[in-house]
């Protein structure tokens, strides 16, 4: 076991070093040199070969060279050539039996923003998502050759480098899963991302939590399949993000938004109760009182703390979906407290908050 681990570590280090040297060499090539190298290898690309030669060493080498050149210097490569490169990448990515699938995984994720002009990048993301959640580590393969392991790394890379595109796909899959199994796989992927890249998800947290809550609807056909994963996600989100809190006794969940609103959910029915809109800027924290009858919301950018009544009230029976009366007219909170920590203190707080 120890020798295998050392061998795998050395293989990963050699691969990283080789890529660094290759990228450095690419950086020193002139535009004309890039075009010449690509033209030399283009006709050997897998997509242009008969099936018997698609995985020949020379075809794989051609894809590695041209694919990496396209990732680094796509502006000087003709669109028709990039189309052939992308087609070859996608061929390996979607081929379950290919011995070179990890090459498709690696190149598809590193060049995703470039490939979106030439192919359906949502389909690429779908494949990466499925591989990341359904593939288990093959004990016979090192991590650098295992499709599941590499797909999980690819998903993290895409989440960091192509965040808007990634979040569009993730939210689409969360809100419109194709099947209970697909919904569970996406939930598992979301749990993985929460552990590995929590800050990437933060701007979209309110939409993510809306989808997670809806998946737990007692009337949903998917509920039993996703319940454990969704419950785990809520627990992790409450633990990691100060803008989300859960009160176990009343089964209420609150999610603070970047717009300053606090959205309350009834987890017994998996429905949105109401929205509290008092703050004008993003919330930094939300917290229920121990008895669940009060909610405190904090905006660092406004230097304001608001206290809200959120317990069941007499008016709730007559106006379901409306927030409890706060004791005065309008939608203002029960109490508003101002504070001032000074500009230096505020900068320090915000810096620590962003690093969480």
C-alpha cells in the first residue's frame, strides 16, 4: 500500500512538472509556430480517424498537443481546427470504454470557456457531473488515471474558472432533475462542492437552498430518494454559512440574501413562509432565538441589526403567508439597532467574513 501511494504521488508530481514545462514551452512559441504545430498534428486527431485508429498512440498524442495549444493559444487557431479538437475531446469524454477518457475530462474542463463557441458545453458539464457523482475509485487505477477522481477535480476547476456557466447548469439540474437518481446525484455533487468550494456557491446560496427545500416536498416523487442527501446539505450549509439558520423545534429555516432579504421556510411542508425585507444591503448573518419566536438579522455593510417576530401569531391564521405583525404598521422590524465599529474594524470583519 505504501509503495503504491508513493508511486501515485510521484506520478502526479511528474505529470504536474511535465505540464508546467509544456505550458512554458507553449508560451515561448510565436503565433506562426503555434499554427504550424497544430497543422502538423491536426490530421491525426481521433475524430478524423476510423474507429480502429481513434485510440492509437499517435492519435492520442495529437489530441494532447493540439488540445493544450488550443487551451493556451486558441486565438491564433482556425475555428475549423478547434471544432475538430473539441469533437475529439468530447469523443473521449463520452466513451465509457475508452482507455483515454481522463484526457477528455482534463481538456474539456480546462478549455470549457473556449469550447462553448464550438459545442454544447452543458452536455460536457452533464457528463462531468455524472462521472463525478456516479464513478467510484477504481482500486486498480491510480488517481491520475481514474475517471471518477479526475471528474471531481475537473468539476472543482470548472466551478472556479467558469462559475456563471457552472452555476447555471447546477441550478438547472437542481430545479429540473430528469429522475430521482439524477436528483440524488446532483445533491451529492452539491454536498461535495459545499465541502470543497463553499465561497463559490455563496452568491447563489438563496437559489440553491430554495431548490433543496423544494426537493423535500412531502408530495414530491423524489423526496425519499433525496431526503438523506438534502438533510445533510442543510446541516452543512447551516454550519458553514452564517446567513443560514435552522430552528429544530419549529422546523423553520431562514436564508439571508445578497439583496438584504431574509427568506423563511417551513420545513414540515417544504414551503416558503414569507420574506422579511428590512435591510437594503446584503446580510452577513441570520440567527433564531432559542425559543424560535425571534429572528436576528445582521448587515455589516449597513451597520444594522434587526430583530423580527417570527413566532406563530393570531394574524397568521387569517393571513397565511404574511409575516407576523411586528407591533407597528408597515413592514419594519420589531427592533432596529445601529452599531459602529469604525472603518478599520469593518474592513477587518469583512475580510474575515469573506475568508470563511
